[in-house]
């Protein structure tokens, strides 16, 4: 009922849920609570009671802390601050890093069990960088409010919060951030740190057509200054290596119609090409025309590589409708790598993959629920999950990356 909103409750936190919140119960109702962790007893304020089955609440005081609680890495997000004034984006910043990764492992495993009927261990590996989970972001977007104040949004809000620092940002971005300044009439400020180590500051999304080079191992990838790139400074190398290891070389056919779906500027297509040689045939499919143009340049080393601009669901739909018998044979021998957005591949893409029947699928996911949903659908279409590895690409947040490999049963 509406009168419950604003009520403060004493709650025992029992579990973690997807989305950076934790589970408690009050008079039989589930309460999802922010800024806590399992094993704690907290005083929490109800902020959303619109749903019959659950409420949402914010921790306002910790009555019995977990031994895994630490001072928050972002002072403005500390639990002693009013919940409405805490910046978003570091919702696990109060949790010891080892426990963060354990919670992420738990979320991955529970969703695979519940949605895909798979009971498997999913270790979550740390990436190179500070052990406290700070200093890893190579991209940061700040917002500007009507008064010209610059800062991140408050948690679960579009209200700008002024902060003194950005602890998750890489040090050059922390130095370049215009915190405490005013930009009347502005909308946003993007901070970008390419591999050359020189921070760029872009106001209101106007990058002026600038491009940058990102270095991964011995390779360079050109992309637009504000184009998509993995945010953690070590993520591109980590995922490239993970995809190479996830591909079963006994099933890989360099002459097949191999695909890199949601291919961006060609990072993962290049990872496959580097493992299997210059003659590897692989097509990168990406809906962003500028990214595709860069992918064509970035994949030039592989004579069989190409990049096309298309929505993935429509591209696969055309293959399904129009492929000749010979093309279908090459598709059935193929390896498909896909790195969809947070919402996942979805039913149309998964259904088309099931119809085209590639030999193996390597699925890179940044959302445990979307991954589990799509893995469950692929299993019903005749694929088996061979393995999943987790990576802590987003320390001090609830987000986690996973790389899953599937083969035809």
C-alpha cells in the first residue's frame, strides 16, 4: 500500500539478487535492499511499494555489519549519506573485492540453474589492476543539470550529484574530470582514455569526427572517439583471450561461414583470426555503420574477413531464408561468436541460430539473466553448454561478464 513508502524496517539480509540489490523478507513479502550484503542486519527505508509481491528499500543504517563490509571506495556513496544523495555506479563499493566476485559467481550460477536448467560452477576471475576495485574505467559519462552542475546521476535517478572524485575512473580521467565546475546549458561530459594514455574530454557528445586507436596485444583497432569499446582498461585483452580459449579447435573450420555477431569494430573477429590464421573466413555483423567501416580496416590482415552493416536478427533471417545448400553446409560447419547488448540476443536471434545450426557458439554476455535465458533457449534447440567463465570487468559494481561455449548436442 502507498502508506508503506518511506517506512523504515529492520531487516535481515539473506541473499543477493540480480541488479545490485539484496534479499530480505518482511511479513512474508520479499524486500530488495540496496547498499547492504548477505549476513547483515540493517535499518532500511521503503522507496517503492507499488508491487504486490515485493518492495524496494535503501539501507539507511547498518545495525549488524558483515565482516565483508569495508568503507565505501566512493565517500559520497557511503551508507551514512542520505540515500537520495548517493551517486550511482558503484553499488558494490562497500564490499570486499573477494566477496564481490563470490556474489557475482552466485548470481551467474543461480540464474543458469533457474532459467537454463544447468548446474555448473562459474568462477569469476579478477582482472589486472588495483586490488581495491578502483581506477579501472577508461570511459566515464558525467551529466549536467539545469544549473550547470557536473556529476554522475544519483542511484536509480536522473538527478545530478556533485562529487569530489571519481574513484572507479583511471587516474588520468580523474585528473581531467571537470568536477566542481559549471557548464550552464550543457548536457553531458564524456571522459575517454585510449591506449595512448592521453585523456580526452568531450562536451555534449560532440567529438567532431575524431577517431582513436586502441591497442590490444600487438594489434591496433581504430574507432570513433565516442564509439563503443570495453570500459575496463584490461577488458579487451581479457575477452580476446577468453574467446580464443572458448573456441574448440577440433570443431573450428577456417573455411566455414564463421560469424562475429554484434561485432563492433572487429575486436573478437580479430581474436579468432589471430588464433586460426590469415586465411580464416569470418564475417563481422554490426548495425552501426561507422563501427563497420572501422572493422573493415581493422580486419584487413585476414583475407577471408569481412564486415557488414546490418541488424543481427535481420541478417540471420536473410541467411535462413536465402542460403543455398552449399551456404547452409558452410554455416553448419561454422563457429559463431556473439557479444550482444545487455538485453541479450533475444528470441529471434536465438531461433535463427537454432535453424542455421552452427557447429559451435561462443556467447559473450554482460548480463547473467539474459545469458541464462538465451542459453536455456539454445539448449531447447539442441545445443549443450560446454563451459562458462566469469570475469570481473566491472569491479565495485554488480555487473559481471561471462563467456559461454555451446556445441550441437
